[in-house]
């Protein structure tokens, strides 16, 4: 098996686990790639310093620069907080190094686990295909299963560090990996994978249609309220979420979208609705507009 990466400079996220160790080995063998290794120590485990030592050793072996940061999040940190801190660090290194994109070692099992997690959480259509490659975030191992990765690591005698928290069933992902996905037969797994891939293709089409509607709006940060009022509630939620993402607002959940849609459809002109620490939804008679907090003070 092989991976396809366009020539250029990339930040490679390397945790020290088998997935990222295999990813780094594959990338290091490809020509025309300028790689920067990035390691984020969450500070969740007492032995996490051993991960950094291994990553430093690997970077030296491949003669690559390495950057790391200690998050010191503590053992009670949630998966969401750890992920947010890790990606903030990776984005910082990418900008600092002028890299084309970030490369992560997410694989097929991660994709299926994430789909199941998001179905359980009711995150909607986007949750079924949230692990994809984009221009800024490349995931070349999504066609590789965990068993493929382990086979490669053993074939090339690669060394990796086993994260002890991967066995901790307090984390939903670990529970799903051990008790749900592990019980899927070959045909069941193939069927789930097919459905996830199909959802991804449908989501691309839906996103294109939403973008076409948003391009017809008065401005990037405005919606025609009279038009919006006529949308069915489900469609209005999709438009609201797409509009927020288009304006760089990505940290929202289903409850927030429901709150904003209800406000947009029912609030009297002149009212404001909170979005996050930096943004408000301003409801006019004819327009819905994004405004920074404090704009009306």
C-alpha cells in the first residue's frame, strides 16, 4: 500500500504511537516533501515525556526538524479539550513554518469510530463524514485499517510507544473501539464504511448547494431575513451552520444552532442573540447580521 501526497512543505503530527510512526516513515520515503515534525504533549499521562523522547529520536533518524509543546492539561482533561489544544498547536506551527498543510495519521478505524460517536451524539449529517482530508488538513491513511498499519510497522521493524490511555474505557472512543467496532463482521464493517463514504459524497453536494445560496446573500456576514423566514426549519439549521462556518465560527453545537434559528425566525427587529465570546447575531427587519460583541455598546 502507498499514500499520495503532493510535493511541498508539511507539518506532520507525530504522537509516538504506531499510527503516526508509520505515517512518518511513509512520508520520509517520498521525494519532494519538506517535512516538519510536530509533537504535542497533552500532559494527561505521567509517562508522556517518553513519547517526546521517541519522537525526537525519530526526527533525528530522518534528519527532520521537530517542534513540541507541553500542554499540561492534567489527567481529567476531556477528549475535546485535548483535541482543541493539539490542533491549536499544529496550526501555530504550520503558520510559523509557512507549511502547505498539516498531515495527521487518522486511519479507517478512526473514521468509523468517529462516525459511530457522532451518531450517538446526534451531531447530524456532518458528523458521519467529519474525518476527511482538506487543503489545510491532510489525512492520507484513511484507506488504511489499523491492521494494515500494524502489519507495516512490524514488516519494517518500527518502534513506537503504546499510549496507556488507549485502554481507558472512560473515553467514549476506546469503549466503541473495544465493545462496538470490534464486534463488526467483515461484511458489517464494509457496509458501514460504504455508508460513511456515501454520506461524505452527499455532504459535499449539500455543501455546494448551501454555498450557492450563501453567495446570493447581501454580504458575507449578512442573510436576507425575509428569505430565511421562508426556509423549512431543517434547511434553516443547515444554512445557519454553513453561514457560521463561512465566517470562521466553528465552535458550535446543535443546541446553539437551534437557539440561533429560533431567534432568527421569531425575534423582533433590534434584538441580539449571543453566538460566542466574540460574536452576536443582530436581528433586523430585513437582514440578519453577524456583529462583534460590544458593537452596540
